[in-house]
C-alpha cells in the first residue's frame, strides 16, 4: 500500500520525523501505526523505514 502524509501528530509521540506531502510504502501495520519505507521526502530519509501514525496519512490509489 502506498500512503501520503497529510498531517502531523507531533504532540502525540516523540519520534515523528516525517513531513506533510511525503510518499511512503507501508511495510507493516501495528494498530495505530504503520512502518513504512520513505519513497519521496528529503534526501536523508529516502529509502529509510520509519513509523507513521495512521491518522497522519491517506492511502493513494494507483491507476485510478
């Protein structure tokens, strides 16, 4: 599943590093969070795996 960051929940947890607009590929689903590979973001984090709060993202439907 491909997701886009649409908001930030920095006040809810400490290690939020992503920015609005980043595109990620979900690797695992952990309830309130996904772990996801950064496809587009900044050069430092591209291809890194990060945790993303589910309320901060939306699924991108490819080919529609």
